[in-house]
């Protein structure tokens, strides 16, 4: 950790410290959403609804691959930030080496198990006869490239955990730029369709992973990819998986929720699935901006948790205000131009109407989803494994019965509104747990901070 990063961890004004850690992450995550949106845009230029449907159906698979990367990356990253606060620098090398090689191994395992079961996976994703071939093409490429995608999510978290927020952002933006360039090439020049889009995603993640590995191996003072530092001790496994497993489960639940949601939408036709696919990608932009803010401050919260709890509380308070301001701004924009946003991806009038409606409804919960992400980040940073686990499952547990009931009562409208209801329940549970955690960890701060 260089002197500049240490300054932001320990002494910089809260607003500047949060900006240092969060703004690069927000820019990086927003860029990643942009290329997700552009994937849909490039396929949309082919005017093939089945391709857009395939892209929407594969979201759960991508969530599962991301879940494996976050299992190691977020668990190791939060542990590394706490170790840096305690100045245990050799332990940081052990954890970073463990994260690098274990994430590669898990990606290879996923590929080995997934490829022989490819048809079952595609059926399980809910592919219709029209979209089955396109969905299978995308899934095949993603499984082949899964070691690199898993590694990308792991290393991005590891690099950010030592305070190298700019480097983390550069890696994400590099991935996006490569992906956009390859998308244009494979769609307009080689005419590879879905296979090309999937290949572009894998290659871009590989390029970014190499960039992160170079930083860890040659630029970072404390991180390493050297195998000689690899250790899988009980202490490392306990601290990594105590936070990583809840994150993994939460990511799987995101994929499962998307899968279940798609199955409910299937009865309303391919257009409903395509409309949800487009609107969910548009919603990802503000969601990932807020996610970047919340995840960006996790290293700062983790460091100050072991070094300065008063500064930790001030960081959390400032972040909440920022979430509210951003949610209001994005909400106003979407309600003004939602039809035009959906119209960028399709000229189908029914798709535009359905997609705009889904955007209007889901944007109602933007603030509470941002807060839920912050709650989860705080629990991860402070090593509250039980609370993190509860947050990882509460939304999924709530959504499934709500989906069933709402679908029976209100049909398509009920399915869409079920997302908002599940978000609200997760927010209330997280708020209660944070209040209990706050009183248990730092009761003395009530007398210090008004």
C-alpha cells in the first residue's frame, strides 16, 4: 500500500476518502453495464427477437459464474483490507496468492462439469424452441471461458481491497473497451451473432485478468500471484469463506431469481422475456452505479473497522446520503425518457410498451436496492458472516412465494411488481440487522457523533 492510499484510508476527509474509493468503482461498474447494454444493442440491430431472448435467458448462468468469482474475491478482499488495517502484510500475500489459484481451479471445475451437461443446462435456463440454438451457443462459449471470467471477478476485488481503486477501475474499463470493439467486429464484420457476443465477453475478461495479474505480480507492494506464497490454512479458509459463501449464495440466488422470473414470464411469450431482458439491462446502469458506490467503500469500512470505528460510522453515513441523491436523479431521468430508452433496442411497439412499464415499476425500488447493497457490504467488511448470509438469501426466499401469489392474482403485472416487494423485504431485514450490529459494535459512538 503506497502513502497515498494509506492517507485516504486513515486521514483524508470522509467525502474525499469515499470519492477516492467509490468513484473509480462506480465508473468501472457503469462501463461494465454499458457493454452489457451494447451486447443487447448489437444483437438488436439484427432484428431477431430470439437472439435477444437467448441473451436474457443466459443471465442466470453469468450470475452463477460471477458468484464463483465473488466467492473467492469478495471474501479474500474483505479479509485483505482488515489485515492491512492490522499491518499483517505477509498474511496479505498468502491470501492474495490463495485467491488467484483457487479461483482458477474453481473455474476449471465449472467448465469440466458444465460442458457435458450443456443441453440440460440450456433446458434448465428456460429456452424456447426458437431460442434454444442461440442459447446453447452462448452457454457453450461462456462455459469454455469460465476460468477467465471467474478470475476477472476475483482479481478485481483483490486489487481494490488494497486501496488501488484506480487500477481496479482501469481493469474494468479495459474489459469494456475490448468487449465493445470485439462486439462490433464479430457482429458487423464476421456476422457471428450470439457466438461472437459471448466470445467477446470471454476475451475481454481474459485481457482484464492479465492486467490485474501483472499489477499483483509486479506493481503491488503486498499482493502477489506467486505460488510460493500460496497457503490454504484454517484461518484463511475460515475468514475467506465466512464472507465469501454468503456472497456466493447471494449471487446464486440472483441467478435463481432471474431463472424463476424468466419461467414465469415464459407464459406471456418471448416478447415479455425480451422486454425484461432489455429493461433489466437498462436498470443495471443505475443499480451498478450504486453498487459501485457501496462496494467501493467496503475496503474503507473494513480498514476503519480494525483501525478507527468512528471514521467507519462517518463513512457509512455519508454513503447513505449519496445513495439517496443518486437514486432520485436516476429515477427522474427514467420516468421522463423510458420509451426512448427501450426504443434504442427495438422498433417493436409491444416490446417498447412492456419494457417501459417494467422500467417504471422496478425503478421504484432503486433506493432500497442501493441501501440493501450497502448493508451487505458493511456486513462483509466487518466480518459479520451470519448477517451477510441472511442478506444473501432473504430476497430470494421472499421473491419465490411472492411471484407465485402475485402471478395468480394479477398475471403479468403481479410478476413485475413482485420484484419491488422482494426488494422492500430485504431492505427492512437489512436495516434491522444493521441497527442491532451498530449497537453491539460501537455503542460508544452515540455519544461522539450526533
